[in-house]
C-alpha cells in the first residue's frame, strides 16, 4: 500500500514538473485562435489585433482560424474537441457562449465544457434610430411607442443577444413594438434604418456597427455610459429602470477543458499587458471597444448571468428552442 502511494506521489510530482516545464517553454510553435464567425466582422478584426499583440509578447505566431456557422456553435465545438495543450484557444463572446447554446434543445456543448482564460475587451450594446431626426432623444422614442402601441418596427439580428436585449427593453419600458429580424451580420439592420422609404423605427445593435453609419444613438444598455457616444444616456438614465443586471458585451478567450493552468495564467497575463498598451487601446477605439479586465472566475460568472437573463427572456416571450 505504501509503495503504491509512493508511486502515485512520484507520478504526480513528475507530471507537475512536466506541466511547469511545458508552460515555461510555451509557446514554442504556432497557436491557433478559433473565431467561430466569418472574416471581416468586429470579432474577427479585434481577434487579429489581439493575435498580433500576443505574438509580440510571447514570441510565437498566433494564427486566427475562422470557423463560422450555426451562430458560433461550429467553431466553438471545434475548440471543445481540441487537444488541451494551449496551442488551440478560441474566442468567447456573449453569442457563442450564451445565446446560441440557450437556443438549442440539445446543444452540442455548454460553456462549462471549456476552460475560461479571461477577458480582453468590451463594447457597448446600443439603441439606435434613423438619421432622419424622427427621434431626437430616447424620450421621444418612448413617447412615440406609448402613443402607438404595436405600430413601431424595430430591427435586430435574428435570435441574438441584441434581439433578447431589445425584448427586455420593451418589457421594462412597458412598450409593444414589432421586431423585424435579420439573419447574418448587422449590416442589414443598419441599412434598414437608412432606407428613405419605410425605415425601421429603431434597432438594437452592437456599438462597433454604428461607428461609421450616421444613425442616431439614443441609449446605452448597461450600467455606464460609453466614451464613444458622448452625451448619450444609459437606458436607466432615460427612464427605463427595470432592465435588470446585464453582463457587458465581452470579448474574451477560452481553451479546451484541461489546458494546463500555468499556460492559462501565462495567456491571462498577456491579456492584462495588452490592455495597458496605448497602441492597442488606440487600435480598438474605431470599434467602440475598450479593455475589460476579468479573470476566469469573473468571466464564468458573466456567462452564467447572461444565460439566466436570456432564458428568462425566452420564457417571457414564448421563444422556442430549436
């Protein structure tokens, strides 16, 4: 019995030493960052900014691998099944960690099937109107919607974080309006606001989508204003008080479950250094994006909070899982 325990102890010590040695040498070959969305969007672009910075800090090539499909489930499933050695990591955002999973009757995985590394950045979720001046403020929109229940049309990407946030907004404000969902990227949502004939009355979109188009930003979801939309109040400041606590639109990294802790710690440290780099902050600004500090525990808590919010909204609106 004693010899068996001794062997177990020796093996555990050797494994720990090997793990520490591997972490010390990490990375000594290219690292893949899986992005479960197509190339060219904000998530892809921000990942590429991060990949360059990780390469600068850690001395190995970080390659962005786009694996789009099924709302991010395909790429995320690839990450779940990857070897947990730190050489395949992936993007973790609200949509692929929460919404796409919550919408499935039998999801191929859960967020808990991955090891969270930590956050890199966040961008705001915003309520916007057409540039025509139809609504000069959030109060104008609220009044118009109350005066004409069920008559206004609002746009969002289909079955998304944005759509569920919009439903929460309507519920908290005591309003009724018709959702016009668009598949794919948010370009079609923004275009619907810019139409000269019958534009959408308002929309819920991600902050990066409105940095170029001249739409009217009416309100900010969340507990704080955005420095990129000066003078725009939060929805709570505008009178919509009962939205509940919501996680930020986070941009983070995850790894296959079982990735050595020392490697995850090394990557988290690199994220923290990147967040303090003025050049990185400057490059994120055109996407209405700012650094967001959080470790694995805080990230997991944000994912759990978002999941509970989405499931509550689905139940309140009769949304069916697919």
